[in-house]
């Protein structure tokens, strides 16, 4: 069953299980993220024909400003940023915080792997705050992880949502050796995420240089052996993307058919720029989810196969935005909208206990329960049609408890109900993998 249909069932069941008079403090928000290869936002590109004349930063600033102000992302993930603070600050001050805006911030810049280009994450500080970062070194550029938290109205009470945005620019090239290097880079990322031990809300984006969903690096991501850590492709369009007109509506490179300076040529016939989501985000099981049909490459109307972003005329975006895309980079930015459910249950606050579930669930269900007083608790799992799947009882002292139970159910969605001795309850959604 489609996960969004399951969400509808969950809402109905939650109301059926709720006690009369219990209300929810509802706070929903929509967040837009954009991933963009800026194409050498630096005066030191390392490419002989990509210089201050053919790739002027003043011109790039103007073009990026046009694109940015049209999209207005809350999270802006970039690669091919110059690997010094000079360029990271320039984009922030000359492009983002202009025309009355003063609230954009950036994360720390790293260049531990060496080289002249790096990754960066910019964010709207009214919506997010920076928490911490991770750096993974590879033979070709760092992979960066930026852990952000949402500025919810309940932040002072400790209520928020964390999302870690991972950004990479994987090795380019269509040879077997290049594919092996990309796989090795991705393997380092997966090892790091597992080492951190926080599967949660992870989003991985960048210029991956994958030519096909059969590439070993792509398969490492979407078929990872531990389902809690694998990534999902929001548009689920497997196949050989390169030079294949069947995928003309998702190609992101190149924006032009003629070579000028450091721009790659060939027209739009590759899907290099990609956003992937962890199961928590893909299934919306930890207060963050993908808004349906929001994932797209800006300006990609499906009529550009082996052609440019401006010819024939592009009616999917304003002409000045199409021109900015053409002049700025040989890649198209990719956009995805997220919903954040910052819902805080009044029931949870008034119960004297709070319950959280670590989703999605494999063979073991982990429940975090924080209670103010010693009491007995009935823990039940229901199917979405209201049938009881399991029931157990616990006597717990006050404090924070981590409870683990074997889960012998088929894949799908279930409802956890926890009741104390007075009949107060909390309900949570369970995603079984």
C-alpha cells in the first residue's frame, strides 16, 4: 500500500484510539532544499580554459542570485565551491544576503582531502540552526555531513527535529576505474553513518556522476544491507540514464550544446545531480517527509534531450531564469520540498510520560519512554485496521527508559499505544522493514 495512503489510515486510527478531550498542538511547515553544482565558483579552478574571463565570479553572482531568488530555498547545498572561506563568504554576502535578506548563514567549510573545490550548505536561520558537522575524506574531495535542527516553537522546551544533510561531489568519468572510485567514496559515507549510529533523518545530495542505477556506488546506497541506513531515490526511476531519451525529464547535465570556456557540452543527457533520502525521510516516520511530486530539476520540462535549457524556448520557468541557468553552470539544480511535523502532543505533556519510537524497525522494536513517576505501562501494537499484533506490560521507575522488543510482523505500518495505570496514553507510528 502507498505510504501516503497509510498515513491517512494512521490519522483515522489515531483519532479512534485517542481519549475524548485530548488535543494536539499542530505545527506543520514546508521546507525547500536545492542542490546545485555551481561549476567552479572560484578563481582557481585548475582548468586552463576556466578563468576570470570565461567564468567571471561577478557574472556568476548575478546568475545565482536570479536563480536563488526565484527558488527561495531554505537549505541550499552546493558543490564546486572554491575551497577557501573567501568564496564561501562571497556567495553568502554577495548573493544570498542581498535585496533585504540578512538571515542566511553557512556551515563550516572543510577541505581535508585537498583540491581547489569543496562543498557547502547555506540555510535560512529563521527555519534552521546548525548543530554539528562530519567530514569524510576521500582521494577526490571531502564528503560533508551537516546536522541541522528545526527552529520549532517548542524549541525552548527541547522539542525539535534534526536532519543531517550529506553533500558529495563524486569522481567524474565513465570508465570502470572511475566507477570503482565512486563506489569506494560511497562506501566511506555508509561506514561513517553506521559508525555515528544515528540512522534517522538523513538526506544525501550532490553531483554523483552516476551514469546508471546499475552502478555499484548507486546500488551500495539504495540496497545497503542494513535497511535502517540505506537511501531511497524519491522519484524511483531506475535504468541507464546516460544518453537515454526515456529519462529526458530527469537529466541535469549539460545545459548547453556548444562548448564555451569551462562549460561541458553535449546537451541534457545525464542524470548526475541527485537527492536521496533515508527511510525515515522517505517514509515520513520521524517527523520529516517528502512532499509528493516536489522533486524536480529546475527548468527540466522533458523537452531538452541532447538540447540546451534555453532552446527551444523554455516555458516551464521565466525566460530570465532559464538564461541564468544557461550562463551559470553546465548543471541544473535539483529541488525537493519537505514537510516537517513539529506536532507536540498536549497528551504527551500532560500524561506525565513521553514516548518515542526509533523508526523504521527491523527485527527489534526500540521504544524510548520518559516518565515522571513509577508506574505500570501496557504496551500494545496494532495493525492499521485495528487488530492487536502484540501486547506486553512493564513496571518502570521514573526516568528515561529504553525498551527493546522482538518484532515478528510483516513489512508495513503499525500503531504503538502505551497506557499507564490511569488509562492515559500515547500513540506512535511504527514502520516495519
